[in-house]
C-alpha cells in the first residue's frame, strides 16, 4: 500500500509570541551569475520581504530563491528587478507589503590606455538596491572607482625646494640654455610631490520610472571629472601622460568631492546622490576623507 506523506510546515503555524511585525526577513549572500550589459558579474544577492503579520512564524524563503532565477534570463534592468520584487510579494500575499533586493559584485569592463593602443580590464565594485513597497518602486546604484590624487601642498613644497636648488646651482653662473636644459633633466628636480591611491564611492538614486541602469555614464562622468583614473596596460608614453595628468590635476579630497559633485549635478535621470572620497595618504598613517550629498526632493 502506498502511503502519501505530507511533510510538516512549521513556518505555517501561528507564533505563540507577542505580535511583532518585522521590517526584513530573507537571505543574504546568495551567489548568482548576472549580466550588466554584455559584461558578466559574479554577484552576491540579498533577498527579503517584510513580515507584516506579527503572528506569522516565518516566510517562504525557497520562493524568494526560485524567483531570483528571472534575473539570469536577461541583462539587469529596472524592469527585471521590479518584476522579481513583484514575484516576491505575490508569493507572500497576506504576509508582506515590502520586498527588498540588493546585489553586490565586481563589474569587469575594458578601459583604454591614455596614449597607446593598449587596453586592459578593470574591476569596479558595484551595488544595486531595489525596493518595492506601498509608496512605489525605489532604485539606487552604487559604484566605487580608483584614481590617483597628488597633494597641492606637497607640490608647492617640492617647487620651493627646486627653486632653492636652482638658486644654489646658478647663483654664480650665467643662464645658459643648454646648461639649464641639462639641469632640469638631471639633478635639478630634487623633490617630487606625493601622490596616493584614492577611492570615490558614489551612490545615486534613480527615478521610479527609470528604464536603464546608467552605470557606464556614471563611471565615465566621474572619471572624466577626476582626470586621473588608475590605468591597466601602459607603455612609457601612457605613464608619462599619467604623470602629466597628475601634475595638472592637483587636488585635496575636498577638491575631488566637489568635482564629482558637479559632474553628477549635470547628469540627467538622477534623483539624488551621495559621494565619499578617500585619499589613502602616503605622508600620514591615516586617510583624508570628504563627502557630499544632493537630493532633488
């Protein structure tokens, strides 16, 4: 005789504890291969819903997990994210009114050298946060980019030392072009300003009707504003061009934050943003940090 067995569902039982709705219940760190445009992202995904029924014992986590499969069918877009969040709520009708989704991963894209025809891949850590609740659809993008920053104060101090060395070496000598040219190419530059690897963390809020994820426009605009994005494959001509860019883009962390701020103000399709820049000091054992925000409310 075949006996059909019903598996117990403890989560369906009512809680005996005092009623307490929960803001978020779900899973964190789900591994999922995704695409942004044509580029793959090895993503970690957080998925959850609110638990508005204070007597409910739990949610159906397997339903959230299975709904995430839709994210793999096509490149990431606001429409896909919204559809998955709607599936979250549909599968938790009567339990939840809010659905949450956050993606984290490295966006690996090719970037050209400054002068030579070389190119290489750079990894840009990104985040994508989406929420669907009674107030509507909410979407935020996060991106981190690396750049070089040369300290204006250090540059001024280095120039002063070069002036002093020039005065010492040419005080009793006529200013001969060939001698001065040779001096500049050898012992004349006795000091150089210090530069440091720096980071810009950018987070933008998109309008609910957004139909694309403007990661590339965000990246290009911020890197152009800073002027000294770190490079991949380089020849000596590229390295020299990078040295020139650093010399012409002296900046404190305050300058860098303001540059990116102005670039984002000019970018369409953004409802607000937050920027934090960090200059990992090569002079000090601590970092220099600046942040700025803007909201079109």
